[in-house]
């Protein structure tokens, strides 16, 4: 049985290009004891993969991908063969070996090959793909940011960067459900319109329209008490300036630097941390997997009741994955970017 | 009755100079109801005053001092006249109107004139001046940093910047009392020797001797779990790189930028916050005044028992205050810098 894998063809120079990648076909080896073979059905296209395409990754982060190595990423799939007592054929699992038709998981691979064994998914009537999105990694990242790191309540004025994106849109809507005043920013007028009309935010602005300080002064004249940062760079600088005393900043990413080809300078105004007693905390959802059931219950209720919506853009087939990545990093679409590998989807 | 006040003569250009200041003598007005007249005996010379000498101060911070305005700073003094029911002549008080012989405090001045009414001090056998140092503002800044912001325990490896200074030396010793492994940095070989021989730190280095990354790799080969920052700039960058996953950073100041004449750029590696789930928190001791009794009990015990030492350099008389400030910002001395205004001291 042959397996198509999307591999890194060369190091990108600045913004990603489709020919930075190539599909390499390899035979699938026989399963060892404890392993399962999974046929991938959905791939999650996430900004953080971009970090691993560089020759060096930040200390403490996952290592760089080698040239010729298959890309890694969150995915869903169906168990098609099992030598594990824990999984049976036909079950749906999530795992981290996306960007390929078939993945071998479990056994030694679970400890040696990446950052997690496969996880069984029971959809309970929700679409499978949502277990990569609002009931999966995107949901957990947003839930931890809002409930643990920022601990948002009705007194808060929260600025959410990249608020039309997969995580940002959930952060913004969860914060509103907690009664906070929520200001969202995004990279185009149609996205701003979406934030106001469809996500019901209290205010929204296009971060490219004018200096961020001016937009924040208009949207939050009394300042902000919390900031959700997935952008970094000038966004973080503006947040520090607009923050009230005692404010909090959750940092889940720095997309402004991922595709830039050079390090983005740090904010010149970090002294605001002292002047205004600000707490700034970075986190990765993977450290909070124990909160997944609580997250799925809270977000599942909101989604079922229509109080929270989740937008998705689906690309078709493994060959479309480079295009999907480029579009996602470029901010071309609302919400989450996915690739389907199953013609039944 | 005439009162000498040390005033700002002009905006400093880069590093402070003695002629940036001048002594102006003014008559003392009659007390209003509720006010007390205090004869200052001890002045605390603190780096943060430097911030207020610039034409602009950071948002959220105290306003700039005007040209011709008396400097402000923590001080101790004796009540010499009282129209307040709360204070009687002869009592010792701490307050924020230093840099002058006589201060009028309380009444409307307590709310209008600054950030606090006078506080009665009962020395309980400790030297008066310690209520500006290890049992006063320096002690509270260190205590909050170690016990609240960093919450240091025996598992920690803590790097303390400016560890030979007033606050840093207390942070380092308090962290050791809690069982942590403590690494201190300072700006000269004699200071490093002091950290090792007199403060008993586990490791110490001269931050000017070689790149900070190399010194940290030698002193803490497995990385640090906590960093106490009063320096900012390159120190903060190095701490982010040397930090283990889940580390914490307490930021109480950024002295590297105070006397520089230009903003110090932010760290280029702030993404470490995400990669290593780091919490970075700024604070000001003034927000934690409710912890003063607990701090005085813990530090008082350590000082009485000789488990913690506190070094001081005393300058004599108001005319020496500019020289004291310059020496303190330049890091010329160990521990705390004070000015005495009382020939009996």
C-alpha cells in the first residue's frame, strides 16, 4: 500500500510558496505490536507549523522539520488496521501526523514520534471536523486563554487580535458570553464587517486602516483590561500602551513573525509591565488537555444553541494543502482552514 | 522658618549630572487643619526617581517632575508640629516627600499631593533607616517579588539581576532562605565576590565579563525557573533564552533604560513566552502595602538572626543627594543608598 506524504522540499525564503513543498510517495510498513494504521480524513492547517519550516526553531519549541521530512500537524482519521488492544477498526481518532494519507500511530511511535498518542473521538452528533476546530485544538486554545490565562469576566474590556481567525473568533465569542466588552481586530474591511454583524462584537477595526493606537482609542476610550495576542509585533506594543493598570495579556502565538523571514523586534514599551502592573503569559493548549471535557461541554452547548458560530474554509485533497497553508498565513479566509482527504466529506 | 528643597534645574541629557539639580530655599507655610510638619532625617535614593526627570514618563506612571519642582522620594522624619489628631510631636513617620529638610504632610496634602499619607513607624529596636530599606520599600519590593510574583520554593533555580543592590540582595537572600538555588549577577568583580562570600549565593557572575548567555550556561547549566528583573534590556533577553518551560519572570524595574537617554529595544525573543509557557509579571510594591506586616515579621526575623544582611552606603546632607543619585544609578556601591539629614545619625 502506497502512502502520499506532503514533505518540505526546501526552506522557505520569506513568505511560503507552493513549491517549498512536494508530495513523496512511500510504501506503508507492516504494523508493530501496539500500533494502529489510520486513514486521514481531515487536516488542520495551523499557523504554528510555519515555525518548524525554518532552519532553527525557538529554544523550547519543537525541532525544525528536515528537508524531505513529512510535515506534521493535527489531523482526524479512521482506524483501518489495529494491532493495539485500545483501538478497533472503524474508530475515529485525532493525532498529530497530518499531511499524509495514512499514519502509523501508537506503540513506540506514541512516545518516540511526536507529542501524543492518538485520541479516540466520539462525535456525539457534532461534525467530525469540529474536533480539530471548536471542539478540538482551536477550542481548547481559546477556552484556556479566556478562562485560565485571562480569566475574563463581565467587568473586562478585551481586545482580541486576529479575531476573524479560528482561535480568535472563539476567544471573542467566549469572552462575550462571559459578559465582557469585546473589541476585535482583523486584516480587511469584510472581516471587520463579519466581526460586527455575525460575531456580534462590541467594536471592531481593520488593523491596516490606521495606527493601532488610534483604532484602540476609538474602540476602547477608557483602555483595555485584557488582550489576547496571537499576532505579536506592533499589536503587542499597542496593547501595552492601551492597557489599564492590572491588565492581563495572553500570548498564544506571534503570527506577524512567522512568515516574515526575519525576527520581529520586541516592543519598546515593555516598561508598561511595571508602570501598570501587567501580567503577560504565554501558553500552549497542549499543556491543558485535562480541560478538554470542560471545554467541549461549554463550547458544545454554545454551538448547539447557536450562541457561538464557527466559520471554516475547506480545501480539497492533499495536493491543495500548500495552497491552504499559504491562504491561511495570508489571512485570506474567515475562521478555520481545513483540508479534507475524504471524498465523502 | 526656611526650608531647603532639592529641585530639578533642567532635564538631564543621558546620564545624570550634579548640575541637573539645585537647592532652592523657600519659607514654610502655616499648617492647615489635619496637617503635620515633619523634619526629614533619612532620604531613600531610588532608581525609579530617574524616570520622572524626563520630559515624558511612561503611560500609567507618575507624571514628570517640572523644572524647578522639588524632587520626590521616600523619606523618614520626625513630626515637629501637628495639627492632626492622628500624629503627635516626636513621632517617627515615613512618607514620599524626601529631598527637602521639612515636609508638610497629611490633611488635603495626603490625597492631593502624592501617593500616600504619612505612615507611623515603630522601630522596635531596629535602626530607623531600615524602614526605608529592608523593613520598608526595598523589603516590600523584594518580599512581594519572591513570595507573590515568583512564589519561589526549594525546587527553583532563580536568577537575580542587580543582586548586589538594595532590592536584589534581599530577593537573592530571601529566595535562598526558601531553599532555592540562587544565581546573582552584578556589575563588577568585587560585587560578584560579595555575592559569593557575604550573601552566600550558589553562583554569581559579572554581567560585563562575557555574554550573559555564556555566564548563565555556566552558572545554571540546566536553565533557570525564575528570574527577578530590575534591569531589562539584554538581561531580559538572556533570561527568556535560559528559562525552562513554565518559568516565571518578576519585573520590578528596567534600570538599564533609565539613564540611557533613549528607549532600550524590547527583547527580540518574546516568542519564548509561548514556546516555554512563561509568565512575566510587572508590579509595584505600593500595590501590596497590606503585606508590610508579614514582610516586616519575616525579614525582621532573618535580619535579627543574621541570616540576611543588608548593606548600605550613607551620604551626608541634602547637598550630597545629587552625588548619591549619580553613584546609585552608576552602581558604585553595595546595597542601599541613603542620605542622612540629621547630624545625630
